[in-house]
């Protein structure tokens, strides 16, 4: 089984990701992780911050000469902007004078980044986090709640992707299916892993060129209006074997684990497995995926409304899950708030913002799905090494083939 965690603040020196349970023998390099980090930074609607903040990757442990050792893998993603924030975000106490500068008129004024933030921004963790943890400064909350943290998750997802590929031949792909009011239809074509390069090259991560133009026009119009947009992303996993997850306890259900992982992404407010919302309006006789054939481990179905999961267990069909994101909370205009320093009505801090972060959210969602599936796969196969995990999976699949060879 895999366990993982991330640490670090948005404007701190670096983000750190640690994963335990990676079998020995997995081929993995810095380039694999860097490629995923690069994709996270791209996408139509991104703001200026992506242009000057760089992900400076360093693998600290767990690999030797491009192969996993079986020990914890630790990854650092350094913040290229750290020198500007070294005094503000210092772990140790700093001289108060470092948080001030001479404005040139004989008086001292705090520069904006040094000021205590007491006016929580609607839509963020600011208010609830300040009250929960007793903070007087919202920066103590927002630095960790920031979506910048997802860079560490994408790094972990790159590691999980290699586990899935090398142990079981599982391949993932993701696409954007909605931005604002513009969306792909229910009968949209589903991309396959062979489409990954084309999707990575698409400004809005969608292969339908006509739809892509409409999605970009929606972003452009919203940017001109000084607002932000949400949307929906979809992740598909191919070659997922039957039997990942379990029905025996709530915590082991694959659909529950996927939903929890995707809901943990900043701005995600809803998760759908398969055609969940369509099924909610369907009759039971038409909502099920009828089994029309069994042959040597291959289970053929008339449809895949369930998104590859039944009873909390993967059923051998393509796994399909989507996540809905609210518009970015950091809008380019001041919103009403209160000042927690004195209770007075106020306007919250507003600053530069992406117009739309749905495109990178697809990459982040794919990483989360990869981590959950890799955990469920190793839960099923066990094994301290790649060869052992592959051998265990092969033995299980041979048994499945015998039981379904009619």
C-alpha cells in the first residue's frame, strides 16, 4: 500500500512530497516528474504568476540511477520566488525592521506582502482557518491552502503513474469537458492514452477543435469582464483489472477513495463516477451495464454507465470519473468582507488571478486518480519489488481468466 503526504507553503522556500510503499525496481527519473509539473503550469486562462514562478525539482531520496529502491521517495519543488519572501515567510523570528522599508519620505511603511492580513477573502479558507486555528493573520492559512500545493501532488501522481504502467499496464488520460457555460455533449468522444500528446498540446486540453475555440472564447469574454470561471474535467483509466477496491468496508471502496481524493483538490465542489447524474434521472432498467459476454478474463458489457466501478470494486471496464470546479475565488475585484481586527465592514484583498484554472485541474485530477489506483493496485498485488507485484498480479489474472473462460 502507498502512503503519501505533502508539506510546504505557497511562498515558502519549497514544497516537499513524500511517498512510502513504492516497490523496488520501478523505473523513474526527474524528467518523468518534470514533464507532469510542466503540464500543470500550462493551459488557456492562466495568469502572470505562471510566467515567473518556476518549479525547481530535486529528488532527495528513494531512487538510485533512475530506479526506485523500495525506500520512501522524497521530492522537493523549490520556489524560485523565495528570495522575495524570505523575511515574510521565515521559519525563525525576524527583526521587525526587516518587515519595513523606507518609503523615501522619512517615514517607514510596511510593504504589501508584509502586512498582517485581517480581512478574509470569500471563497477561501481564510475565515474558517483563522477562527479554527486562532490565527490573527490570514497568511498563516492561505499559504498552505493555496493551490500551489498541488504541484507536490502532481509530482506524486507522476510516481504513481509509473507504478500503474509498469506493474499492470494501466494508462491514464484526462480532458476538459466544460468551462463556464460551454461544455461537451453527453455523446462526446472519449480520448485514449494515444491522445495524450495531442491533449498536452491543446490550449484547453480538448481534441474537439470547434469546442476548443468556444472554450477559449468563453475565457476571453470572462477575462474582459474582470471575472473568473469554473468548469469540469474528466479522467479515464484504461486496462484497470477487475478487483481493485472492495465492497467489504466503506474505507476500501474504490469509488469512495476516488471521490475523496478529487474533492481534496482546491475549488472542486463535486465528483461524478461514470454517468452518475444522468443515471439519477434514468429508470433502473436502462441504467445498468448489461453483461453480454465472458471470454478468458475479458468481460464485455453493453455500456459503461457505472464508469468502471460496481459495488466499490473495479469491474474491468474503462474507469471514468469527473470533477466539477467552482470559479476561482481570487477574483480581480474587491468583495465584501469584515476586518477581524475590529469587526468593521471591509473589502477583502484582491490581487492578480488566473481567469480559469480548469485546464491544469485536469492534470491535477489525473494525478489524484493515479495515486488512488496505484494504492489500490498494490493493495491487491502486494510485493516489495516490481517483479513480485507483477508476478502476483499475473497469478490473480490467470485465476480470473479460468473462471470466466466460457
